[in-house]
C-alpha cells in the first residue's frame, strides 16, 4: 500500500521509485520525501536537495538512482552531498 501524506497525496514506495525512468522532475522526486513542489524546487536551487540534481539551463532533473540510494540508507554515500550542475 502506498503511504499517504498529511495533505492526502500519496507518497511513492521504494519499489515504485525503482520503476521510474533514469531521471525525473524535481516535484516528482520531492514526493519521495513528502515535499511540495515549491519546497522541492527551493531545495534544488539552494543545492540542498537530498538526491543528485542536474541542471541544464533552467531545467532541473533528479537522478532516480540517487533517490533510491538516499532512501535506502546506502552507507557508501552517507554524508556525501551531490552538487547541482551548472
């Protein structure tokens, strides 16, 4: 069963995230942590998003594998912050 956030929106499970494409939009990635669209973009722009964010021009995408690593608690990446590409 998919977890439900306080605002009634569903949060994806790790199994569902594993089925996502290689990169996803910032708002979609933010749903993995229960973030709103605005909060997701603000964190990405500040370089504080908990997964790898790629920036090409004005477009931001998030690497799905980094979402999985962050949510899985992968010890190889613990404490490391991926930077926003300019």
